[in-house]
C-alpha cells in the first residue's frame, strides 16, 4: 500500500506550482504563534494532523467574543470533542496524547457553503491510463446538521453525497455556463495536482478534495493517496463507479501488454 502523503508535504509541493498555488488555502506548520496569526486574519481556521485521515485529527478553530480559543472536531481517536480554552497550550494534551501521532498544520478556513449555509466539498477521482492523467469521476458532499459547526465534511461523519451537477445547480444556484466553468477548472486542477503529487508518491490514482469559495473559485482542500471509490456507486446508479473500475482494468491490461 502506498504511504499516505503527509499534509505539510503536499501543500509544499502544490504551493510551488505557479497555477495551483492560487487555488490552495494559506497553510503553515502548527505553532501557537502561527495559529494565533491566522486567527487574527480569518474568521476560523482548521487544525489538521499531518498524518490524519477519514475525518480524524481535524478541528475547526475560532476565537470567541470572550477571547477564548474554541476547538470543534475529532481527535485521532475519532470521538467528537468541543472545547474552549483561555490559552492555546491548554488544548495540547488533546492534540498530542502520544508523540507517535505527529504534528499538525494550521490552515485558512475557506467559506465553502451552500446558499442554505451547509458546508460543502467536492471529491474528484483522478487516474492514470497510457501515461496520461484523466478524471474517472466526481461527486459532491454536503455536511448535515450534526456536523455543520465543526465543518468536517466526510461521509463517515454523516455528510450527504450527491452529484456535482446537483450541488452546483441546485444548492449553489449556478447557471449552465457558470457550472461548466467550475467543472472545467476542477478537472484541470485535479490533473495538474496529480502530476505534481505523483512526482513524490508514484501512485496511479488520487482523490482531490475541493471547496468552493464565496467568490466562486474552487479551492483544493487536500489530496488523498489510495482513495476509496465506494461512494461513486451511490450516485448516478453507479455509473461513475463502473467507469473508474473500467479504467483500472484497462490500466492493468496495458501494464501486462508491456
């Protein structure tokens, strides 16, 4: 199994690309100083474990009107937690229960919401075939009521899965031209990101997670190595799931022919 690409490494790689760098959130290695700095400039930020995945080790952080630092999310154990502390250091026992869990990154919070105020995300599945990267499928996710406050948009945390067409047309109220423009950018950025990341992690498939900013621009949240594809069978009668499997089969056959 391919080793998971740590979050700080992927943002370092993506930040060096002249085009992709315009579509990623401001991201820094975690320190009390860096968290304080980003909270001074953004309404909220995300604190993410460098090795975390599946919605674990991620917190939405904001500063309350009373000056408290409020952490809302999921530790590595996966059990939901919400806590407000007077000093950021008071939350460190939760962040670092054991040294083996590694460090964190702190990231600009992107206002990625439907018109009804539900956090949203888009997953794009990218695959390689005959030396070229292509998009096997994509779907949208909307966080439901029980996850709205922490903003963790993950199927394992109760997010609703739907087609990107429905997400953009129904929930963001975009017309056909606007919708097609965003889908084009999503595909282009996903392929570029796969090309960049594959130079470090030579995988054959990646899952690229996006948000949509309030100005209407796709923003890359994260890139997943060895991404799961089960959710593609939950939309469009499984059409995208079958396409992804067909591309995998063709790739395998092309390797045998060589």
